[in-house]
C-alpha cells in the first residue's frame, strides 16, 4: 500500500499534468532559466493549510527549488502576511505557480471555514466532523485541511466504518435486520479476506429518522446514531430519549447545519455535528506569488 506522502505526490503529478500538458508555452518563450527569489503572500485572512503540497509542487518541477515555510499549517494568517519564501529556477517556479496557489487556496479555505464552525460551538462539548463530500481525488488533503481548522475527521471512505443509512435499512427490511447482517458480515471469512481493518475496530453507526427508529436501534445495542435533517426541537427531544435509554450512546447531528444555527444544534446535547459544507462549499483563500527584485 502506498504511503500517504506517495499518494499526495501522485495527486500533485496529475494536477500538474492537467495544467502543463506538453509544456508551458509562455514561460518557455519569455523567461530565461535563471535563479530567482519569490514569495507567496496572503490577500485574505484565515487558517493556512497545504504548505507541504506547495513544496511538492515546486520541487516536482525542480528538486533544487528551496522552500522557506514562514507560517505552519493550522496557523492563522492576515492579509499581507508572508506565507512562503521560494528560491530556485525561474521557469520551475512560474510553471508551478498556479497549481501551488490552487492547492493552497483550496485547502486554506477549508481550514478557515472549519475554524469558524469549531469556534461557534466552543464550550458545548460537541465535536465538528467532516463528511465524504470532498473534492474527487483530493479526500486525504481535504480531510487534512479540516483537521488544520481544528475539527475531526469522520470516516475516510466506505471501508473504515459501517454507516447504515435509510437506503440500507429499506433494502434490508428494518434497522434490526440491517444491523444483524452487518454484525454477521464482520464475523465472516469474506470480511477477513477482503478488508485490512480488524472487525472489532469497525464502528457501526445507524441513521434514524424518528423516535421509533431510535428506540429500535438502541434496543439492538447500537452505540452510535446519526440524527439527520432534524430541527433543533426534534433533535433535543431525540437526544433526551436516547440518553434515557442508553446514557453512553453517541449521537451525531447532520443536515442543514450552517454557521447561524450550529451552536443551537450543539446545545441540544449531541456529541458530533457532521457538516458537508466544510469541504464542498468552502470559499477559497486568496494568495499571490511575486518575484522579488534581483
């Protein structure tokens, strides 16, 4: 299995290939290969993420490019702050510029929005989570940016956690039947042959839509429930009932959560709040790269 660094390098190579194609026509024609210094400056404010990817971009163009990391991932920045210093071949820097800024802006945007949600629920005991609503091909990086913003990661994919949702329940016939099938599969030889994660480390979470389903799931000894698309009033009531049935059950709220209402959601007593907006709708942070006078 490839290491995380190797996976990210492959993603960087694919993005550069998309942009460069047969070659950077303008840079090749207009710029002589000379040693230059440049810097990346912030044109907005927020939380930085993706510095190691920026370094990968430039060093993939020329391994001799030197990077000075001024800020660190997870650190706040203000408009006008110097983020990165660069020294190396002029063509390598110009050819990698847009890809580097795209990664940095995208990931810092996610970290910045995440930090706002984390701050909004501070003191409530609720943990902000991401979802699988990530940029195709960039899930590792998107979830890394969420962590830089101070939140926690939900499951990384379909392989590291069992999340039984409405369609699974409908197909199986009931919550009880779906949970029974899931537990039986985790004990099966088929599971052991196909999956690397030990079955005892696979958490089972069930989506419930109403009190009846909540009671059924808890009666089946499910220890984590997803309360999706509920009003804060409905959430508060379901949390109260769930705690009375099993004080240790973990409760996750999701659906229609924004900065205006996330604290009210947290104050219902849920343990987790999963928010797709963190990764699918975060505005990109703004940075620019400028050559320094020689």
